[in-house]
C-alpha cells in the first residue's frame, strides 16, 4: 500500500491542504478539488469530525482519491486516522512514535521539518517524504534548491509559501511535490458559493506542475 500511495502522490505532485471550520465546507472543498483533476487530499485534523470524515471520503471515492490526514501530532491520533482509512499521515513536526506507527501499518508518513538537522532526523526515523515547513520562511524555492545539494535522495515537499505563481519554481528547484493551503483551497470561496473557482484553480495547479516537470525534463542533458 505504501508504494502505491507514494506513486500517486509523486505522480500528481500536488497535495492540497483542506482546512475548514466545518466538515460540510471541507466536503464541498474536496468535491471542487476532485473536479479540477486532483486525486490526493490532505484533510487536517483541525476540521471538526475529521476522523469520521476520512472514513466517509474513503468509502465514497475508493481508490479514485488518495485521502490522507494532516496536522497529526501523536501516534494515537495517527492510528485512529489509519483505521478510518487514511492512506498517508502528515505532521508539522518530527514525532518518532507517529512515524513508527505509520511504518507498522504500512502507511506513507510525511513529518514536517525545516532545518537540515530536522530533515535528516525525519529520514532516519523512517519518513517516506519530508514536509519542508514553513518553507516560505527561509527563501522558498531557493531554500529547496539549497537542500537538494546535501540531500539529493530525500523526497522534499515544500509547504508554506506555495502559490500558483511559485509552484513551478519549487518543482524546478527539486521538490517532488508541493503542499498547498489557502492559495488553492480558499474556504471563503466555498462559503460564498464560488466553489467553481477552486475547481478552476485546481486545474491551473495541475497544469503548472505538469509544465514545470516538462521544462525540467527538457533541460536535462541527453544521454550519449
């Protein structure tokens, strides 16, 4: 399961972070994102009834959408989310018991780290991906590029400071995917009945990631 989930995350390259003051608004945001061609969803534990909603979403979408849990701070919560059907767990911190729990259940885990020391600690603990957070605080794409020099083998997912304008820059800097919050999942648009704008924004992100990857491939030297 870990391998398939990781492939899906890396293939799309976009992890929308869904935060909302109610499960109903979060559900509408998820629908809008899926209509825009995004099939990976991170539902944060700050959404009321998030664990139950994870179960509902996985029952509804099955394998067509990869549903993960975000803002997970401890192993007990991670286990509850996994049993509800979460395919990946995201944390803003490096919590070794949480990582160990995910390894036990064979679920992708993405702890948050910012400094080189934290990133290596996450990798040594068993992280599949490392959420570089808050990436915007240390230079954005240029910081990711700097990290790639000593850590070429680490799958970095910058979060914080990612926008439609900068998403491609992060990919070209070496990020394997990007985590996107309010710039993509603007709950205010859902509240005001403009969910279609989130769908259009999702399509624009998909194209931005695809275009950045194509340009990166073209820039690589051809084998002789």
